[in-house]
């Protein structure tokens, strides 16, 4: 199995991409990318997971939007469960300008054989796609009292918050199951953070978000409903979020 994370640019801008693959019982970082055109992203997925290859694509974007107006069920549920952490989701409906772009990505992935997986049999090989949202996932995986605010604010503050996220990834995801194994690709990505300027920092953020998306996809596939929560359903749209992590989830 391979696990692809897509931090999708909802309206414009580049999308961060990450590929994790299982090697020696660990998740290894196989690739980071940054692509602008959604068609290029679909091609990237198809190249890494050609027909008959097993894998899961985890997308940070509303790929299912049934409602013409208002707010989707999964978006409301993020506010219910994660609003106090500042991790509520941006509302999606078909009148939003991003809707054609994000839903088309879901359809394109379905055309490649990646079926939506709001439910899953743990560790069953297949071709799946899911919607994820990094902020609630980080709250759960890292046991946060509020989100890590590396997206907005002064550049120096963003750098410090992003370095905090890097430290948590290195400390936590490397001891959970499935266990993330960090390599030179990770080192090369995060090394410039202390001096990175605005646009460069944004590109690093996008790829780190993509790694979190990919990891949540792997966590969903490995544990299924036992250690995850589905906010919503196939009809209303859904977001997969890890369940709260306990000390017993960590490797000895």
C-alpha cells in the first residue's frame, strides 16, 4: 500500500503532495511535490498508483458537496467537536467558488478507481480516497489544547509555530502505529524553515500538511473505525479524523 496526501489548493495556488509507502513495517517518505494544475495532480496520483496498484489518497478539500447552500454535515460536526480548539472547518456548498474544482478532483479520483471510504475494513488492500482535515487530526494525534497557528500572523511567529509542528511530528508520529520513519526527504524539507521567507515558508507548510494528510490516510487504513472517527457519511460528505490518542497507542 501507498498513501498519498493532497493538501489541495481549493481555488488557486499550488497543492502540497506527499507519498508514504510501507517499508519494513514502517511508513517511509517516498516523495514530496508541489503542483499547480489539478490535472497534473491527477496525473501524479496515476503515476504513483497506476491501475491495479493498491493505495489510498487522502485529500484536504471537500470532494463531496451535496448541498446547494448552507453548510455540509461534516463541516458542522468539526465545529461541534473541534470548535473549542479553533479547528472548525470552512463551510462548503455548491455555490462556493471552489466547489467545481474540489468536487471534480473527487470525481477524477473515482474515475481512476479510488472509491470513497467513509467506512473501511482495517488493513484490507484496495484503492480508496477519503477527505481529511489536518487541524483536527493534529489536535487528536498531538493531544493539543488548540491548533498550531502556523498559517497566519507575523512571519517570525509562523516560523516558530511551524517548527513546533515539526517537533511534534518527529516526536509523536515516529512512535505511533503505523510508525513514520523520517529520512533525508524530511530533513531537506524542514532544514530551511528558520530562515525561510513568506512564499518559501508557504511551500514548506503545504508539503508538511500533505504529509499529515497521508499519515491520517495510513492511520485510517491501518486501524479503521477502531481508532478513528467518521464525521458525516457518503451522501452528506465526510471527514476522517483520528480518535484521541492514548499512551497505550505509542510503541514501547
